[in-house]
């Protein structure tokens, strides 16, 4: 049995009998006015963060959500995409699809604004999405891609890139590891299914996205969420897993490399009212300007005495240098 079959079995069981905190430590779901989330959806909230960012959902985009789970984030996306087929939810596990459809019917009873036809629940998986090229504005997945082994991860990211329109966004929330996961844990299929042993390091994760062709990547949140203790997991020292929320844009990679925003700012501290670096960045004296990591390095190198670069906050909300 392959690790993907093991994963399907784990989540088929979780669809029939909800298991709170099965893979990730569930946090209370985001709430908005007139949005009522059924209790069963909250119990089946198996993600490690959130992929529902209102700033990315203006204009009622078409959203492809990979791994429908109990339907919670599909419902949240539908809150912003209120038209038939506005959300396409794909899942390879029949039991999970049936559970999501039941849960969405419950949501319709408690949310007058919501119609189940806002969400299409389809059979399919991340490695072969049942969607044409350049068909959707947003692709989202929560705590799924970390399960994949490297070749399958490359296929899944390539599929997401394929179905996105130019300028579209891939919104992801996944565990990452603060150091490489040891081989004995990576090879444990059940731990991989539970999102505990397939996580990449931050550098590997971002490299995977850039390698597919995403020209701009924005870190929306990065925080600790799970500890693998030494005794239980046969480690020489405890290993911290973090939750990483990112938005990756299907835009060309600039000649000098992708723009990766981690919450850095540049502050001009020189004598003039403004500093123009002749590369498209205008800094006003004393005021922080959000910059990508690449621009931060260039400014620090070009103006070492006049520009202060702040540390990454691991949160970026838009604006700034690009």
C-alpha cells in the first residue's frame, strides 16, 4: 500500500467519525458577519492555519480548493464568492466528499445567504486536477501538500500553476520543519498522513514554489504549532514544527530572482527628504517601506550607512516595493 493510500484510509475514517485535532491542532475558525459554521465543520477542521484571506478574494473570484475536508474553508470561500460554481472543491476520498456535502447542506439551513450550488464538490486529486488550464483565480490548500513526497509535491504544485489564470494566486497553509525531518520519520506513512513527518524546511518550501515559476511569494503568517518530542519520536533532540501561510502569485520571475516578502522593511535614515535607488524604490526619510527580501539585501549593500533593514516579521499584508 502506498503512502497516498494510507492517507486516504486515514481521512476516510475521519470523515465517518470526526476526530478533533487529528493531524493539526485545530484553531477556532475565522468568523464574519452573518456566517454561521456548523459544529460538525469545526470538529472536522483538520488544517494547520487558514487559507481564507479576504484581501485576495475581492471581486468574487473563482476558487479551486484542494482537499475539501469537512467543508469549512469551502464555506468560508463561498462567503466571498456568492455565485454558482464560485468554489470548486476537489477531494479523492469519497467518504470525505459525502461528509462535506452533508455539512454544506447543514450550513445552508443556518446561513440564509448561502446556496449549496455556490460550491461544486468534485472527485479528483492534487496530482491531476479536473480543471482546464488557466481556469481559476485562486487555488487553495490547507495542510495537504506537506504530505507529498518530493516528486508528487512537484506534480501538485505544477498542477496548481497550470490551472491558475495569469496573475492568479496559490494560497497555502502547511507545516514546515525548523530542521530537516529524519529519514525514519519521513518513511512512516501514518505520521506522514497526520502531517507530522513530511514537512520541508522553510528554505526548501520556498525553493519549491520558485522552482515551479511563481514570481512573487508573500508570507502571511509563520508561527510554532507542534513539538515532536525526543522520546516519542526517537529524536536526539525535540523538533519544532511551524505553521506557514503563504500566497504565491503566477507572475513571471524577474531577471534578478523572485520577490519573496517576509515582512521586512527598509527605513531611510540619511540627510535628504527622499532616497531614490534608481531601481524603482523611493524611500521617504524616517518612514518604513515594505520590501521583499531581495530588495532588502540590495538596499543594505548599496546604502549601508543610510538604510536600516528591519528583521522579518513573517507577516506581509501588501504594498511596498513591488
